[in-house]
């Protein structure tokens, strides 16, 4: 059965669909010995697919891990600059797995690891709005006014942030603050940029939760498998934000817009009817006035004409034959 190459790579755990597209563009994917193209379809039963020269198959169970990414570690499998990566901590896992999303180089905390492309795509897709919680140490004491700004949305270069849950959880002797923030977006360095905007640069940042899965006491650099309950919890946290429910919401919005349009049209029709009714009430009066004016005008004109005819007859010395008894 044919399917898009990106979907196949996602299902086999090679990478998320978005990452698979990047790999195709980079020329890292080959189908039947030829470089793959974006949008092409493959039949896993017939086609021979390679990634970086290694064959890809569908064998093996789906794996899910929670990883505590330490600071000064790249949340990728490779780094051109030779810095430590997540891959350095994945010894003992025979199947190919990869990180879901990213944490910047100077941040630490929970990072999900999997070989399930559909799961990764669900967590990363912006419409899913998976909640992510961070503990952030920032410079200075954050006043309530700035906490409210963070909750309501901060204007960044790439748009206003969505509402966030924000609370101050502690203060340091040096006069700095610890703040807990939960967001539903995945913009690059979003939390750091938000705090920069309110004048409190981030000193430390740790992600403590993703979709209800907690980092807990997991040590930096340590890895643990997710329980079926935790995987289900993440799926549930994404439920209702895409798929059938998203379609239902879209349909609902479409119906609401149609209603608005219809109500607008109805209002226009009502206004037009009112105008017509007003015109109808005004028209008879206008006609009556016009009739009286025309009658008066005719009378005055006929009177003037008769007077002219009589005066002309008198001058000419002629008489009205009817008055004289002449008949033709």
C-alpha cells in the first residue's frame, strides 16, 4: 500500500514528518537507489528505502522515554561544532530513537525521546497545544504587574504570545526570582524572550513537565521509559485540539460566520424595507402636492391664453362665430 515518504519515515521512527522533509531536501534519503523527492509516495512492501545509507524497516516496538537534558548539551543527535548531544546519552538503546522538540543549549530539563513519528508529530504540532511547564530563575524581583503581562501575552518579534499560567514560587538572597510558567506554544527561545521583554533576563531555565509527564527526581543525563499511563496522559492532553474535534470546531466557526452573514443580510433587507415604507408614505403627499400645482399652473395658463385670444380678436375686429349663431 502506497503512502507518502514522510509518513513512512515518521511511522518507522526515523524522524518526525517535518524533520523527514528536511532530510529529503538534504539528500539523506534514497528510494530504490535514487535520491528521494518531496511529496513522493512509496510502497514499503516493494520499495527499498535508505537513510544515510542504512536500510529502513518497520520492525521493532514503539519506544517512549523521559530524558533529563543537562545544560551545555545539544538537544539533537548530531552537532557540526562537535558539542555534546542527546545521542551521547542513548547508549544501550538498539533501535533508532530521537528527541521530540528541543531545549536550547543553556537550558535543562525534560525532553521526550521516541521512535514513534506520529507521537512526535502530535506533541510538536502547534494546534495540539501540549502544555509545557518551566521553572525559571530571573534577574530581579518580578512585580505582579509584569506577571500579569506574562499571563496575558507578550508582544514578540514573531507575534503576541498566547495566555500563559505564571506564578512566582520563590526569591533568592541575591534579590532574584524563581517563577513557574506554563505555555502551550513551541517558539524558539520563547520563555527567555518573554522575560527579556518585561526586563527580567533568564539566569536559569528548567523544563519540569510536558503534557502532564513530570521530570521528577530524574538526574541530569538520566533516561527512563515512560509508562503506558504517561503516554496516554500526553495523548489525552492533546485530545480535542485536532482531528475530529478540530474539524467540528472549524465547522462550528463556519456556521457562526454564515449566521453572521445571514443576520447582516437580514438587517440590510429590513433597512431597505423600512426605506421603502417611508418612501411609500411620502409619495402620495408628494403626488397630491404635484397634482394641485399642475392644476393651478394649467388654470393660470388657460386663463392667460383666453385673455390673449380675446384681445387679439378685438384688435382684428372678429367675433366668435358661435356667439353670433353661425354653424358650420
